[in-house]
């Protein structure tokens, strides 16, 4: 244990004691704040003073890099490690500096901070010789330390070394006050000494150092003392970045505890991508005041020196900001951009193992790129895929999560509300927030499979999908956290097979507000088709024969009678050419490049086409009590049109982009509003009551109400209700669908034994 520095308070009772040097009388060696950085006497003071002079000379030679006013206000300054290691004079004066800054970084940080403090004092005395100024303790923050160490490679051999790691913040604790140096007074002689409180613990003096006083207990802590040093402290936990090569999906992602102090606290929240530079230290996991009988286990943690938050650096996408582009990447992106039919090529690169579904893949591709973000409107689009089992919905979602620069894949039947949004955990007497899937996918893509298996979790997604944020009010923590993520969901119908006689609300049993938040809703049906089944069988068998998928022209000859030759679906269909599909890392780079640098705007022609289409929809799809086409569809058209231009790295969205998006929207609307007979039922509502035979249901309910008033009863048997439906000309299938709908809507309550009770309702 190093020798504490102390101060003795003289009293009449201890006049026989020999007085030793006090705190105020300790030498500062020409540096006014020397004892604030080095409170304990060093064994080699001469070497320390030489190093301080070397660093002070370096700061004087590079004073143009620092803003004195900002340093005094912020109490810290940043310095690029490359500037330190490339300074010839510093390396000549301090030959082993490159090794010391890595192996003993804490010592170098104190030297840099003290030298900057003295440099500011000397400069102020030159300008204002008569005025006294008190400069606060200044911290040095080293940045751009390379190479970056992956969390899975962070082992004990990095102990006490300077490293840089990247990760996603998954947990952030509350800010606390931690005492670094605490003054104690001896109860016998009233001598005062300072004790270093290491690792946030409470350390008492072992003995009184005043000559003649042999007391080894009864030390009183001086909580109000000018020699105490108290700093702000916060603990966070980071996890490996998802969706890249650093995190292997076959294992649990690695995590690391980090400690932030002073100006670094509150610089990140759960869900942020950060680059941390710090010193690796260990903490005894089994420490219990010396009574531990188990084998000692030490946990690694990082004492942060500097932190770079990608979100606070810019308003651009986190996924794009965290990804760098070298010359080779730019050449590859340029080669992809030069493809003659780029949109078709990228559509087929999404999940090439799934045959067909070109329009669905196009919608997913546009959602991955996203529109142009602004302070008023969001740029993320949400897509819902509904259909029969076995059509490749889950594979398409997994493919989107793999190619997205920041993609999270979760399954609805194993997720909870806190797992999707944010949870609050207790740490002793304090609470900390842990990020969920949506926060980890902030400004990225969150793929939710089995969306119909999580009805109780839908309510927590309403705010996240529209307002792009989550409001937390738990355990005294009230805050608003960003969740700017595109949600791609897949769901199976309730009965196992999609029933066209019912609407989406009836098939999925999902609330209308949730359905209204999806920009595109695709319905996939498993319908027998001889030509399509033949092509699909050859496609699946071809996957087992060759690495690349090849489709012959003569095999792909089926056409729909109502499809135009120049339609988007026809243009996206593979005509037999061999496609060399993009690997996922390169596809991810292309999407990140487009998100970072391309911000499309709508041309006048595109605005006119979108306006005409929206007005035509408002005119066609309107009923007496609901309007399925709202302003959300208009915003969806704008976002998707901008994304269509962003796919080809264009700054202007043309009328052709608007036409392609309108065709995708028509494809979605036709599936939503088509009934079991194949007729476009405009009385259906995606966000309305969800009754497919609406007029007949209303007539049936009116008849039941009249019979109830005439017979003065409210309970009816199923046979009586069926007779009423036959009088109205309703067949048996529609009757049972209407009965089920009235029961779900709460007009008829099932009482058992084939009896229903009518609830009073105004019809």
C-alpha cells in the first residue's frame, strides 16, 4: 500500500508529538494542481517531472489543436493517439511512450491532464497577469485507438491495457456519486490523512501516521473536507453488434460491463451503438468481506477513457454511421450500381431460395432502404405478410435481417412486452433500464415472426410503430426512448388456412389500430396451379444440384390474363438468365451506403401521380361508417417512392418510381379487399369493423333486436337465430360467419347450450 499523504491538526493535548508536513505544505514541483492528479508521493519524482515537461512541450507545439475556452467549460479535451505517436520530438524525449500509453494508460492520462491544466494557467498569466484564475481538473480523452478488439477476444491478457471495443448498449444504470479520495481524522490526536477509495469501495486507514500516536481504530470520515474528491459515476453494459461478422448467431452474444465517469456519464442510452476506449480491469465476483471460501473468480470490466456515440455524432442512420467504406467497397458499390436492371437484380438477391413472390420481395426491399427522414415525418415503412404455412414467410424475414445493416430477428411466440421494448431491473436499491429488441434495432430493421402468436404484446408496438419512440414510466423512471425501426412481420391465419370470406382482422384477430400502422400488407395463398407447381418443384430440386439457381426460359411461360406485359410484376420476373447473387456482407454495404449518402426528394410529376392515385382511392373505398384509405396511406406512398429512388442511388424520385410503388400498393389492396368469390368488395375495411358480409350482418342484428322487443326476451337459441337468417336469405356458411362476428364484436354473448344473449345496441 502506498504511503498516504496527510495533515495534522495541532491541539494542546498533543504538543509532545513531532509535527510532520501537512497537505498544504506538500511540494507541487511547479505545477499548481499537481496534488490533484498525483496526491500520493511518487518514488521517482524526477522521472515524473521529466515526463510532464515532455508533454507540456508537446501541447505547446500543437496548441492550435485545442480550444482553451471549450476545455475550461467542458473540463476535458480529446487527443488523437495518432498525433501523439507521430510526433517526433515527443518520441525522442520519451522513447518508450508508445508502450507506456498502452500498458500504463492511467499514468499517461494524468500527465496529459496536468500538463494541459498548467498550460492554461501559464497562458492566462501571460495575458492577465494581475487576475487570478482557478482552472478545474481537466481530463484527457484519447481517441482513435486501433485496432478494435472484439468482445469475444477480450481475455485476461488485456488486463490493465488500453483497448478499443465496439458494441450496443443494452443496459444503463443510474448516475451515482463515487468518492475517489476521502479524508479521515484520528479520534485521538485529530491528525488528518487521505485514503484512496479504490473500485468504489470504502477503505479505512490501518493506523495513524502521526508520530507518537499508535491508534489503529476510531477514525472519523470527514465528509465535508476540501481534500475530498467526489466524481459522478455510471455503469453500462455493452453487447456485440448484431447483424455483422462480429456476432456469431450460433452462440449467446458476448457482453461487457463498462464504467463511465465525469463528463462521460449520460452520453448514451440503451440501444446506442458506441465505440469505447478504456483500460481493462478486473473485479472480484465472489468478494464478501474476506469471508469467501470459494475459488476466486474475476470479472473483466472496462474503465472508459473516451466514448464515441454514433447516434449523437449525426442524425443519419446508426447502422450507416457505424460502417466504414474503403476504396474497395466504393468500387464494388459502383459496380453494383452499374447493373442494367438494378431493381430487379436486388429483388432477386433477397432470399433467392424462395421462388416467386417478386412483389412481396420488392416491398421488403423498399422497407429495408427506407425513405427520406425529416423532423416531421418518419422514413421507416412497416410490412406485414399474411398467408398459409409453408410459403417461405419466415425465410424472407430472416434474409431481410441478414442483409440489413442493423437487423434483429425475433419470434413472437417466445417474446414478451419487455423483451420487445424496454425493461427495468433492480440493482440493489437502484433501478436500471435494459434494452429490448426494438431499441436494439433503432434506425434499423426488426423482423417479428409468428406475429399472430403475440396478441398481448401488440399494444406495446402501437407507439413504437407510429411515434417511433417508447415512453417508460416504471419504478420512478419516466423517460422517452427512440425506437426508429422498420417492423417486418409475418403471421399465419387463425384457422391454419386464410379464408378469403373473412377480412384480415377476422383471420388474424388483430386490432384495427395495429393493422392500420402497416404500410403494405401482403396475403400469400397456397392455391393449386399446375404451371407454378411445376416451376416450383424444378426450382427446389435445382437447389440441391447447384450452388447457383438457374431457371430456363421455357420453364417460366405461365402468364396471367389480366397482367400487362410492361407491369412491374412481369418486369421483375426471372426470364431465365443466370444471376450471380450478392453475398450478404456486400449487400449490407450497399444498403448502408444508400442510407448514409442518398436523400431523395419527390419530383413534380411524382407528386402529381401520387396525388391522383390517393384521391381515386379515397373516392372508391368509402363507406357509410369507415374510410379504409387514410392519410397514412399517402405518407406510405411518399416513403416508398423515395425508397424506390434510393435503391438506384438517385436524388430525385421520378414518375416511374411512383408508378412502380402504386403497382405494389394496388397488389396489396387487391388482396386485402377481395372476397371469396374473387370480387373486389369495396365495403370491406382494413381498419373498420372487420365484417365481410356487412349489410347482411346488420340486417340480422336488426331482426334479432326486433324479435327481442316483440317477445320481451334477450336469450335465443341457435335454431331461432338460424330461422331468422333464412328469412333474410342468408346461406348457412354466411350465417355462422355472421354469428361468430357478432359474438366477437360483443353484440351476442354465448351462454352455453347453443344459446346466445343479445346485448342492447343501437343499430
